[in-house]
């Protein structure tokens, strides 16, 4: 069984920063891709950022230059640094891991940007 646990969410003022973390545990042999998604209230879940095992990154246009993803497959952890946060970044942020043909999701962590 594989578990992903996100942490680091919270309430932050516009312009502030947060660092989200995702830790994988259980019977997962290798991690091919770490991804972070978000889902705002009433909206569809969207891809925010992802990083492959070779280090290739991909970001949504809305977060380029503000968010930075990292992944350590040996430690089975990923971080998402969120800078210059805006109210429109408010959402539940989810970590996803692709391992072989399988995808695993965390339960999500709430990020609220408000003054």
C-alpha cells in the first residue's frame, strides 16, 4: 500500500509564501514523476507543476516564475515552494506520484490566500 501525505498548507496574506511538502511511504519502488495539482472551490482540478525523475519540470502558465517544484525520489519527498501568492491561488493542493503504470494521490492540503 502506498500513502502520500501533504503538509505545509495554511493561511497567508497576498504576496506571502508557503512551502508544501509531500512524503511517500509504502511499497513504492520507483517514482517517475512528481506532480502537484490544485482544486479551487467549484472548479476542476488543474495541474500546477511536475518534475520527472530526470529533473525535467513543467509549470502551469499561471504559476511560472512564482512556484518551484523539487523532487527527491530516493527520499520519496517532493516540495512545492509557493511565492508571491495571490487570492486566486487559494485551493486544495494535491500531490500525485506516478510509479510505473500506477498513480497515487495524497489527501490534499488547503492553501488560503487572504488579507
